[in-house]
C-alpha cells in the first residue's frame, strides 16, 4: 500500500484521513494535541461543506448536533439594522462537535501519532494540514510562503444563554466588528475583531476580554449583554494570521489542505468549509487516480477557488474594519437598506 502522512489532526486532516481508501493507503496522522480545544467556538457549515460532510458520512450527526440559521442582520454598532437577509441551508455547529464527529469517522487502520513533528518523511505523500503556521508549507514551499501577521485581534466564545431577541447579526463600527449568532437553541456564539497590538502569541484572554468590553462600551445593548455573559475561560483571543498567494497547492510528493494552503481572514466564515471541501476533493482524487494525476487535478480544482476566497476575505476585512471611510460605507449601507425595504 502507498503511504500517506498527514501532518495536522484538525478539521482538514481528520476529514482527509476519514475519506481516504484504507484498502489502498497506509495513512498516518500526526497531531500535536490529543484533546479537543479547551474553548468552544462555532462554525457555519455552508452547502458545499455539507456535501463534504456527507462524503465523510457524518452529515446527519452534524445536523443533529448543530442549529440552523434563519436570517442575518447587518447593523451599525448602535444596533440599528441596515439590511436583513435570509440564510437558508446553513448549519451552525461547535468546533468541538465537528472535531469529535470527524475523529469518530477515522478508520482504526489509520495510525495516530501525538506530539510535535520533529522530522518530515522522505517517502510517500506528505499532506500539510497543519494550519496557517504550517511546517510542511514552510519546508516544501520555502520562506516566501511564511504566514503573515495582520494588525487585527479576533475574539470568539460561546455563552450559555439564547441569542437576545432582535440582536443577532453583525455590527460594523469604525474599525471594529461584533457578531452574535445562535450556537444552539439555548446558547449564543459571539465574535469580535479590531486593530490591536496585543500578542502576537500568548494573549491573555482576560485582558483581551476586558479590552473588548471597554471598546464596545455604550454601544448596542445586545453587545453589552453578550459581553457581560462572556468569561475568560470561555473566550479565545488570537491575532489573525494569513497565508500569501501560493503558485500551487500541490507539488511532487507534497500537498496542502485547509489553512495551510489558504489561511485567510475570518470575515467570510469560509475557512473550515474550504478545509472540508479540500479534503473531500483530494481524497476522491487520490482514491480514483494515480498520484501525479490526482495532485494535478486537485491543483486545478481547488487552487483558483480557494485563492479567490482568500482575496475576497481580505477585501471584506478592509470593508468591515474600515476607519477613515467608515462614514461613507455606512451611508451606502443605509441607502441600500432603505432601497431593499421599498423594492
């Protein structure tokens, strides 16, 4: 059997290990941690990702564990809604549930190795599923592929209360973003982003949460209510890193999936979805074609789409976190909202 080494046992790595043909490949997954993330966050599963989850065989379980989105409001930071849009067919699921279900789908034939990777294999196919700080990418794609630090801080968490009435959606301010969405019927997922000098590593969640409360003090009541229920232990605070444009996601003996290939800002909410689609696509090609043809086809199918989403996400970040052009942006959104209500 051919050997495949997957570095990274997160969403992309587990989805790939779960869908590769165990009769054709001997698969080894290297993962630094042996436990689920300590802080719960929520992910939106768009229809393309749901097709990938169907391929893995866990879509019914995801639907049972998650919650549906009905509508999304776009608001200013006072809480006034500019626009409301239906969000049909999207499932919200906790990252912990997604990882748990992906892990359960991995065949027993897959070898698990926990701990930091100290050396990369020289034979077989090497898969970099090790995130934005990918060791595989830096090793095989060179120093120009190194991750880049953005000026933005991102906080995420879940509180054990339902979404306050008429507060769901995204709030756009001057250089700041706040989001409120259902994590389940009785829990609320929240996220915030703004420019910050904290970090880049080892950010204290209590300090970041207090800074966020001060930043959004006196703004929409829904924001204040959610932040009042947030705790440092239930908050993840990180600087946002991105991956530069790569000329290919696959080359002889190595291939990248997920954030290792196209780590992007989170404003489109597509990072986890694209990781799942990457892995399902790569597995289907490896299972059905010789290795060189499979890697060439993967590059053709995934490179342009994922890079387009990376660029679009960066553009959305500039729009959402606009500072000097914020009044113009808000005026245009206000006009768009009035037009949509009278159309």
